[in-house]
C-alpha cells in the first residue's frame, strides 16, 4: 500500500461533498494538498481544517466551463514548486434532469462535457508526463454508474467519455508505478446526488480514495466505492488489488 505521508495530492471539487471528505481523509494520512474550488473562497473551510491536521495546503480556483481558467489554474499549481504525486479528479456537475428527454438542449451536453470530461482530461494531460518523469503517480477519475437513464443524458454521456479517456490513457502506463483508474462514490446525499439519495457521503470512504493507495501497477479499473464501505483502508487496498481486474 502506498504511503502518502509527506507527498502532495491535487483534489478538484474539494470544497464540498466527496471532494471535501477526500481532502480530510488524505490529510489524516499526512498528505499535503492542493485544493480546487470554483473560487478560492469556497475552499477556505476545508483549507483551514486540513491545515489544522498538520499538513501543508494551498487553494486554487477555476470554473471548469472555462478552459482558460483551467489552464491558468494548472500554471498556478506549477508555480507552487511542489511535486503532485496524486490527482483526484472529483469535480463534476449533473446539469439537469429532463423528463422530456427528446428535447434535451444542446447546452446540457456542452456544459456536462466541459466540466466532466474536458477539464479532467486537460488535468491528466498536464500531470501525466511529470509523473512518468518522476516514475511515480496516481490519477483517479470520478465517474458515475448511471445507466439507461436518458433523462440525464448529458451527464451520463460525459462520464462515459471520461471512462473511455481514462481506460485508453491508462493503457500507456500499464505495468508502471504510474496508475490511472476510475472511482465511483455511488449515489450519495451530496449537492450533486440530491437529498433523496440512499447513501451518506461518508459511505464512499475509503472506496473513493482506494485508487490512490493501490500499489500493483494496474490501470483502467473501475473501483466502485460501495464495495469498500465499512472497511479499513488496508483491507480496501487488498480487496481492490485482488478482486478488481484491469481491462488490458
């Protein structure tokens, strides 16, 4: 199992929900953090909380519908002169639920793909060469298990595209100590999942982060967080490595 103590992780969507819980969990393991929010002000609470746990942390900002902001954010991270060992692409948006799905507006797709596919792809493309150079890194992309639900076509299609990019890109590092995998928190009561979701956000821990700790040089896996609910991190890592196969 990977020891994250003293290393650096970049977490998108860290101000709330699953990203917020991910930040707290990694800080408890001694991992230093770069925390993304739509504005730096949104990250003030989580920034103060993780620093109180004794780790170093910075906040960065970008609106993921604006690729110029995404690129500026990545340049700002570079200027911090820290080595990012872990990327948790958690930020995402479910734009709308369209009962009249045959009249789904184009904007649903445009916004969904910008936030859920293109922005995380740019982040992967930015950090992956550096991880290859270092000989170590973990990229974990948050996907969705939504299927057969045309009412959420923009969202589900954008996540399916992210899956495809992740699996294809993961094939380029298979067998190395740079690993790219997928995670799915399940349907949780977050701002995205809504108040009627069956699962508490805390149920996604440790499964939502297990892909950052696995150490078997396998990429492209779909690590479904509900399979790890209630487990210790150590047992979750053992289960992920033993039971979740790479597609290659």
